[in-house]
C-alpha cells in the first residue's frame, strides 16, 4: 500500500511524467515544478524503498514462474 501511495502521489504531481525526467519541455522551455519544497534526502530513501520493493517482487514472480 505504501508503494501504491507513493506512485499515485508522483502521478498526481506530474501526470505526463515529463517534469521528473527532463529539465526542459519539448519546446525547450524550463520545466516548471510546483513542489519546490521536496526533501531530497527523504525522496532518495522513498525511491530506494520502492526500487527494493519492485526488485524483490520481480524476484518472487520469477521464482513462481520457474517453479
């Protein structure tokens, strides 16, 4: 549920997925990000946790697929 909540929050912040990935828009303008008060250290921890979740889940799915 925590991963789902985090992914949903990212989607709500950036529905196109462009702002988090690119510093400029397709037209070359600087991408505007409305959440300038993000705690980068916390974001790093959250993203590491999500990556660990998906890595573990992928390993679990692989183990059942090969059983």
